[in-house]
């Protein structure tokens, strides 16, 4: 076997190994990003300043988090987009809340879906990816039950919501993120990790506002 042919064989083997490992590498990157940002030492004052920044809400620019897209978008993560945290203890979900629905923000955590939304006021919609690893990002939402508590915080106040409904809707039903007089939270993710035109839609009602508790 010539040197050139040997080299080609090695390249093909390496490409095959990379193809097999790429889903695990991708999920490792996403897990690191979301965990790192969720544990980032950030103050309520910083969050307040971050909330004043402009953000993008171009849903047409959102693409699936393929291996190559994840590598590219992970280099554009901006910790100044962090405006809070979301925790759902019953399903083990704990993520940073990022201002703006962008490809990089969706790798990091839950993303806001309207420029005017405020915690505790009207409808507060958040989007998140549904990954093959059901423990990542918004994957745990598939296990949530009516009656579960959702807590979001700006590190000043904790806003506690109770889940009132959970259903599968069409991706075109964008009216669910519109603002309302009622104080609600809306969580949106794909109904499965592969390509789909369906969305899991979880809605909760605000039941309590307390001073922030780190526990």
C-alpha cells in the first residue's frame, strides 16, 4: 500500500470516528456552556444592566444545533445576555435566562421571545432547544406535570408559577407568546429532538413573588 493510500485510509477512519463521536462532543459543549453560565457569579445590578441591552428576535435565522453549527455558535456566546435564571426542581431543570432568541443564546439556556417582556408582568415566554440528551436545555420539560412549580429570578425577586397546562401545538401557533393581562409564563420547545413542525407548549400562572433566595 502506497503512502498516499495509507494516508487516505487514516483520514477516512478519522472522519468516521469523528462522525460517530460528534453528537457526544456537541452535547458536551452545550452542557459545559449552560452549566458554566448558570453558575457564573453575577449580581442583580449586572442583570438589570443586561436587561437594558438590545437583543435579536429573528426567528427565521434560527437553525438546528448541528455539530458544525454548535462549534460556530458557541464562539459567539455573550455572558452579558444573561438576565436571570429559571429552575424547575421537579424535573431537574436549571438554566440561565438569555435576552433574545439567537442561535448562540439557545445553546446557553432559555431565551426570551419578545423585546418587551418583564418578569412577573403579563405573559413571559421562553424558548429552549430539545436535545437528544433529554437532560440538556429544555429536554426535561417533556417530563413536567400540571401543578409543578416554575421559578424564574432576576436575583432581586423570585417569581413562582404553577403549571396549568401542557400540550403539543403547531409551530405556526405563535399567538401563544403574545402578551396578556394575566400574569403567565410560557415555555416552548420542539416536541422531539429531530426535525419537527410541532412544539411542546407549557403554560403556568404566577402564584407568588418573594425576595430572592439562592437555595
